[in-house]
C-alpha cells in the first residue's frame, strides 16, 4: 500500500518496545499516560491493554474522546479550565473526570459547573500553573467547602525533563517533590501526581507519573539516557534534487512541531523547513530520485501529531493499520 505523502508513520516494533520498557518501572496505575502526546484512542487502548487504565488529558476534548472510547475509568484533566462551556462539557462526561485547580476562581467555577473531583495543582518550580505550596491546604479546604472531592495534589516538574546528567536530574526532582509532598500533607487525599517522560524513573516520590512522549518518542527526549526508541516519523516524498548537494521533500512547517528545532534526517542534515518543504543536504544527491520516499523524525512529538488527522502503523515497509488522531482540538 502506498501511503499518502506526507504522513505520520508509527513503527510497530518500537511502539511495542516503548510500552514494555516503561511497564518494567511503572506498573498499572503507577503510570497515568498523558494522551496529549499522541492524541489517539487507538494508542491509548494499547496502553490500557498493558494495564494502564488511568489517563491524563490536557483538554476537555481529549477527555470526551477517551470516555466515548470506553477508556474513561479514571480521567484527569491536568490543566486549569475556566471556559464555562468547556467546564459544562467536562461535568457531563458520564465516566466523571478529575480537574486540576490552583485558585479560588478555578475552584468556584468547577463547583458551579457541576464537577465533583479535583486535584490541587501546586507550583514545584515550573513557571506555569500551580498555586504556592503553602496555599495548597487553604485551597483544599475551600474546595471541600464547595462540595468538591479533593483527591490529592499534582505538580509538574517540567523544567527538569531535559536535565541531561542523571544524578543532577534526580537531585533536582527530589527538591521539587519535597514541595509537592509538603503540599500533600496539608491537602490530604490519596494522589500525588507528577512527572513526565524525562523523569519517569527518577521521580520516585509521586505515586503516579504523567508520562506520554515515551509512547512514540521524539528527538529531544532521544538525547537523554532513556530506554525508549523513536517510533514516529513523517514519511515524505522527494520533490527536487540539486546537484550542488541538497534535496527537497514535501513536508515542512505544516507537518512538524518546530518549537524544539528542526526534524532529524538519518541520511543527512536538515538545512531548513518552510511551509510545504524541507531542504536537506546529503553527500551524494545522485542516490536520490524524484518520487523517492524518506522519513524524518520530529523534535517535538505533541504538536507534530496535532497537525495530522491520522497515523499509519507500519512494520518496515508493511502497513499494518490506520490510526485516527481522534483527540485533536479543545
């Protein structure tokens, strides 16, 4: 079968390796996979089949899609939501969701929309959402007074994901988790949720880890000492060949998430990406012909997947299945 071009391809052996590899460290609910990374219920089902049936979502749309696919045993929207229409949609999900809150206003809006379960989101060093650790107990009291079930705390040490030295990474994660555990003491509840692919095995303090990129990988995480393989690439077609040493393919800015840099081409160097093209330099352009296929690996998985409507599961050149990217949008 000739795939459309450009298209996302998922290497089945690498995918299966990645799911097995993380399962050696994070068994069952110790892993709460983050579906924002791969945005596909078909891939989420593979994780559920491996014993990981609690999931993290970034958007209400993701939670709705997971519930509709019968993957809604325990869904966490690990994000503050303030849009009243989105909150109403979240409250209407039959499986029920847990929502992250970090302020009086987000608590009040969640309660008024009919949501029932929350985690107190705590700032553990990443300058993004999250309350001050010392304010977590007060917010938990306010949430319970509003009729909400406070299940515990979450805190994302995203600023530590790319610390390359393992000893330094572990030490810094420990300091971040000390803040989260202090907040947990004040908040109560059973859940201490944190982590990501970069700290999945160095964060031993949280009782659930919200990793997602590990499933398919990207070239940024591939620079760390992690056991995961690059499973996702963009397959594209050679459009033009220049005898001075470069070739051009038909995938560019509209096919790749570029905030972490250029995609990687194993057979040469990526020079630059434009809207519909990527220019690559190679040692011997005469090796290539117009119409040849080749694969590039993205530097940032999540926004790359979000640009596409489907992925193709492959084993070498054999196409195994078509996977809908069915959790896009908000």
